[in-house]
C-alpha cells in the first residue's frame, strides 16, 4: 500500500505533461494556461493573489506575467486602491483563446475518464476527496506543532 503516494505523484506528473503538451499546441505553456484560466475565474486581482492561488513564488509569477504581457495575453492595470500595485486582466486575444483552452481541458478530462464506469469514477472521487481532507488535516497538525515548537 506504500506505493499509493508514488502512483498519485506519477499520475499527476503524466497529467501535467499531457496538459502542457496540449496547451503548447494552442500557443501557451501549461503554467500560462493555468494563469489564464485562473484569470477567467477571478479577473482583476493583484499579482500576489494569483501567485498564492497557483502556489508559485511571486517573482516566478512576475516573470511569467512579463512574458505574457509582451505576448499580448495579459494586461496590467493600476490598482485604484494602491497605485504601486498592478491588477491583472486578460487581453482580448486571451479572451478569444479561452474556448480553445477549455475545450482542451475538457478533452483531457474525457480522455482520463474513458474506460471507467460512472460508479468507478464516483468511488475514485470519493476516495481522493477523503485523502485530500486527510492531507489537509495532517498539514494543519504539522503547522500547529511547528508553531508551538517555535514559540516555546
């Protein structure tokens, strides 16, 4: 049973590789596609917001955004609440690209789910949701323990 972690990581690695390949066919990298889809759902926030959502370092996101601005995919706008901060929005080009991105994502999901019965997919979903909850709880306990240890 110890190989479950390996299998999960291996599936995630394969899925990310296939996702990245499909996104390159559209003209963006996998991380850029993830940012564009995140922007579609939560447009007009500061860069730090997206760095947190995507779990990347702010400087990493900043460099990616720089390239995407140069490519005409993202626009930076001044934040009216903080003139030093910039809000991110998708360009018209990126908005036009969104249906293709979503179609590729939907196709990948369909490919992943093919060959499984609806009951098998529901069982897999339930088990992964429970595992995720367990990992979050374990992570919270670890964080609490570290904080207690650090503060005396």
